[in-house]
C-alpha cells in the first residue's frame, strides 16, 4: 500500500480516527464527507508543523488535538461513556529521540487530554499519572479545562444506552462503531525524528476505572528513532497483552523485518486470532507508512512533503485532496 520509503529530508504524518467504523450499510454520503473532512483538518494541522521544519512531537500533538476537538471521534470532545455514564479519557505521547513518554488515564476535564500527557512527559519526573491526581497536576500546570457539557455528544450517549440494553438482553453487538474508537498520530520529521500520540475515551460502557492500551507505552503508543512510531486502535485488552506497538518495533529491530511486514504480522497474525479487532498506524525510520487493520474499517490518512492529503475509511483507495 503506502509502504515505500521516502527521501531522507521528506516528512510523513499518519493519523487515525479509530478502527470500528460505522458499518458501510449505515454510512451516508454526508457522514462520510464529514469524517474525511475531520481527518483532513487533522492532517493539515500536523502537516503545517512538519512543512516548516518542526518536530514530529509537535506535529503529532497538533494532529491529535485537532481530532480531539472533533465530536465525530472518540477522544476529547465526543468521548464514549463508561457503564456508569461518565467519561474517562486516556492519552499518551512518546518522543522517538530519547523515548521520553507521558500518559494520563481516567481523566475528564482537560480540553485536550493529549496536552495532559505531554505535560506529564515534559513537566514531571514521571511517565504515567491517573485520575484525580492527574487532574490536580494538569490544573497546577495551567492546562485549559472544559465543562462536562463540552464533551457531551448525543450520539455517544445513545450508544451507551443501546449497549447497556443489549447487554441486559444478552444480544451480541455487531456494530463496532458503538463499541470503540480512538485517535492517534505518528510522524517522522525532516530531521529524521519520530513521535507517536494516542488519545481515547476507551470502549463504550467500559467498567469505571478500566484503562485500555492507548496510554500504555509499548501497547497502544510507541516511538523510537531506530525503528518506528506506532499508534493503535482496537480492543485494548488484547493490544496490551500482545504489547502491540513494541512488538512491531521488535520485529524490525531483532528480526530485520520491514515496517509493513512487522505491522501486518502483529495486526493480522497476532491480534486478530486473539480477538483483538482493530488496527495500527505506523511510520518507519525510513519514512515508510503502514496502516493495517483487521476489521471493517479504520478512519485514517497520511500526508508527505508533496502535501497531498490522503484519507480512507474502509478497504478502499485513498481519497486525495490537494
Ligand atoms: N483501544 C481503545 C481502548 O481499548 C479503544 C479503541 O481504539 O477502539 O481503550
């Protein structure tokens, strides 16, 4: 697919808005256009940073902030609800230069949870902060907070009610879009540095306190300059158990596999048989891109120095926007 390497001084940014897309049969042209537009805005936000010679870390932060601001995606505004009707968000960021990392879990308040993760990375001695103490840290850092109303979307609230009703009746939920979603970005900048960022509301009707793979370094988020940057989306418990992001990097590092082979092996041959539906976006140190998924679709896109915004939802050719 998009796997070929790029010239050394080129940049590349890839994003996802979650696997577990709306079933094709339920997609309308208007909704499809809205998803593509949301992805394009996020690509544009990150591209602007990279085109100026900015850092991959800043580009993935900008792209994820744009996705968090879109109510269509399950992160920040538009996050899903726990079984108790609350929103508990997780986010992580990792810098491939030195493996600096920051993460938060179980928070609701910071307007952009990815900035909370970044503050943990840059302003604390720690990698991972959770719950109330994470919120206190964010307040002390002066991060922008939003009221609960800001994060509310009728669509996610209705999805919670439907999921709870199905659970009660013992019905099997076939609609992946009701269950999950996440946003993420990975990039290689013009200086050859890699970074990854992931942000999520988690899975609809999750148990309060449950944390998925997104903020777990090595599972849903990974970046090191010697191999690749990865952001995952899908059934988090399986991504954690298979250390998805780090496994991809290990296949490259120790088995000498390409990015595409490594990412596909993990998504198709490891996660899928274990029940880990979902996908990853990954960029390699050579500028290659891999976006495999093992479910009906994944909101995704990428852009290189040619500035063509490529976006797709299902197993289909990329739409190109200049
Ligand atoms: N991976 C996320 C989680 O388990 C959900 C998703 O990406 O769909 O929290």
